[in-house]
C-alpha cells in the first residue's frame, strides 16, 4: 500500500489547512486510517483516527478544531484543521491498517508550520 499525503504548508495562527492522504496499490482492503504528527524533539503522537465505518477518535489537543473524514470508495482520508496554533507545527503522517493482517503502512509526511 502506498500513501500520498498532501496539503501541508505555512499558515498563520488561527488559520486553516486541509490535509489529504490517498492510499493506493496492492488491492488490500483499507481499514482504520489515521493522522499522526511529530514535532522536532518530540515523539510521534496520534492526532485522529477513523474506522472504515466512520467512527472517529481525536486527541484531546485537537478536539473541536480538527475534523477527520474519509472517502471509502477512493481510499482517501482528510484532516480539516481549523484554529491552528503554533504548537500544531509538526510533520503530519498518515497511517492505514490494511489487508487481512491489518498491517500498518505509513506515508512520508507533510510539513505543517503555524506562525505566531
């Protein structure tokens, strides 16, 4: 499974960005999809996940600001990020669980930078 993330960039605090992650290749069924982020000097952390049936889970630090969604038919996931804060600055990675063994696949990441 190949993952292509896009939509990162530079935005001022209070602004918005929309990330996309498209899964392709292999024909494996894609189950849970999720966004994770890693800031310099910090561990990678979960931002939000969404199951194939649309059940979502958010980290407390993004609740009310970020919205995760997916298009099952297109194997594409989105992250709408509103009210961005400088502490949201990080490389954002998409991850999917796919195939009969629910193997995890990671994308290369997209940089999000929020200026104050």
